[in-house]
C-alpha cells in the first residue's frame, strides 16, 4: 500500500474531526451513528422485532454509549466477520451534587477517576464537561447529550515552592489533588444553571447526569517531517473511527460484516454495554433469527466466524527503550500492530495470526508485532472478554502509540489510513473453516 503525505494527513484530519465531536463515550456513539446514517444504515431498536433484508445495512445502540453496525450480504451468509473496539477513554467523572465551596473564595467540583489515567498531564490545562443528562417532563424521562464546549474548569498544580519534592515523584490523592476549580465562591449552583440553559430546560427537570471532564486541546500533526500526531482519546477512538469507515466502504457477498464499538473497556467491561455483556452475541443471534436460521445453523456460522479486537498498543519509547520487548520493537508508523500475550490477555494465536497476516501480506499493508516484556504484565483489551460470549477465532490488533492513557496521546500520521486499509481488507475477505483445522481465505 502506497500513500502520499497528503493522503495520510487528510485521513488524520478526519480522525481529529471525529475526536473533537466525541468528547464523551456518548458523543462517540452519536458521531458514529451520524456516519452510518449518511451511508444508508437503518437504526434498529432492541425492544422491537427486527425485520432485516438482504443487501441492507443496520445499526443498534445500547445505553447511547455502545453501538453495533452490520451489513447483510445479497447472498445467504456463511459467517460473521467482526471488528470490535471501544468508545471510552480514561477521564474524570463528576459525582452527583459536584459543587464544593472551599477556602472561602472558590468553587471546585467533586470528581472521581474513570479508568487508569496518567494523572499529571491533566493539570494546568483548560478542560470542559460533556456527557448525558436525564430530563423529566411529566412521567416521561428523556436522555439528552450535552457538551458545554468551553474552557470551563482546570485542575491546578500546587506551586513548587510549597511542594519541593514534586519532581522526585508524587502520589496524587484523587479526593484532594485532582479536583478541578470551577469558579469563585459565586459559582455555587452555576453548573446546573449552565446545563439547563444549554439544553433549554428547567433546572427542576434535570433528574440524573453522567458527566465527564475532557481535554479541550485539538489534535495536531508535528515533527521534522510532519510524521507524528498528538490528540486526545487516540486510545481507542482511532480504532473505532477506522473500523466504522472500513465498514461503510467495504462490500462482501458471503458474510455479515459487523462493527462493534463497546463501552467501559477502561473499567473492566462489566456493564450491559461492555464486552462482558451479551450485547454482541445478542445481535449476532438476532441476525440469524431474522433470516430463519436454526440454532444449529447459527452455531455453524459462528464456527467459521472471525473477530478482530482493535485497541492501540505501545510503541518503543526513545527515552525508555528498556521497557520494550528485546526482540519485537514496534515503532510509530511501522504498520498495524498484531498483539500477543502468553497469559491470553490478547487473543492472537497461531491460527488467527496466520490468517490475518496473510490478508495484510496480500494487500501489501505493513504490520509489526507487539509483545510485553516477559517480566512486565501489560494491559488487556476487549477481545478475550467478547469471545467468552461468542467463541470464535480472534486476533488482537491496533496501532503503536506513546503516552497511552494521557489526556494527549501520540502516534504516527500514517496510522489511521493504514489501519483503515487493513480493516477494509479484512471485511473484503471471507475466512472459512472446514472444522478440521483447515482454513481458506477468499477475496470478494
């Protein structure tokens, strides 16, 4: 695959636009829904009977923070080919009744950590608030997305004169050190006013909130040859964005192409909209039911199905080379990551590696391998959780990045286009198993 710098940058700017429109997991799903709707996908509701048609495309949302989209082929389908990523990123969540008067002259907000973030980069930068609000009108309760979209709060450092050891390592207390300043003493009650005015509703009608802080800094391309990018939420909106774009621009006549963007991966996925839930398996089963397939036929389809678990991984760091595996050293711009772990926190095995890398080889898409150091346990992702409900072959992939779980992460300008091309190639191939250890790959 050959691309120009202009093509890499164009793809990157599309990603930046998606991230800017996705300040919370709810907005990420809304942004994805907009892309799908513009490409002719029809929204389904979980509490309705599904009437699906061959050759049509659909999507369904759960909790406004997870979404599964799929394309039905014109022909009878043989299997499902799935790409799964996640909508959430580490951040701070506002508690109910968040405003706190302090020191006689300030109002700060009571927040708690969501996920395992790097705390220090959150300090001394303008932040805003976005999420979901429940509004009551009589006996009707409506979910409304909100993005206050202004420089609104800041987590402010203590001066070095009062904390001389700050550069020698400091353990942040989330209830003391990480609470953002919202305003002066006159700001008491102002947050609810701001939310009500933004939504054009009364304060009394607001009966529940799920609100999060987010970094206001926009994405940028940088480096001596404009080879690097930095932006909020690259983990994992880069994979989510690439997967939905791959889905809308691919076609396959023999399988159902599925894009699943699930929530709460950063806190263990143990929710009704997370990878530990039956959301994905429910959708696959309902697709089979809609086309009159028996349980036996459905399980036969699953046996030939394939899952790509897409979540970014770590590049070798120029200041910390010793943190990388001594042999497999992925770097920014080196190609799509294929991730392995002996403890099965990643799902890649010899079968899924061989099949997925063959597609990349045939399409001349570069890739590299990721392993953690043997003495350093790494993170996990959603692949092994999803396959506990849908037992199919799976490979873990992503792209290499630096500063994972910082509010401003770094990657390569090449990555989004390369990842989208890899995912498109996956959707445009059909992987079938004879059930006896033999697999075939056909390009559609």
